C-alpha cells in the first residue's frame, strides 16, 4: 500500500479520521488493504512527520494529517 493513498484520503476528509473509518474509505476506493498494511503506512507517515496517530483506547485511534 502506498502511504500517499492515506494522505489523499485524509485530505478529502477534513484532515482527520478514525483508523477504522480510514481503512473503510481506502477499501471503498478500490485500494483493498488490511489493518496491518494500514498501520505500516501510518508508521512511515508518522516518521516522516506527515501524520500524528492518537490512541484513544486499545482499539480506537485518531489519525490527523499535519501538513
């Protein structure tokens, strides 16, 4: 999965989304991906300083686009 796909979806959704909604949006757009692939892409984006991942609890994460 290309991390830029994640950035594109976040830009179209007010720059923040729950991880589950982001995964659903990517799959709806034809970019079939697993939760593991999404998390790997989020790690890359977070290291690059493009997103911030906030853990709300064990299962819910808020993804915020920083750029």
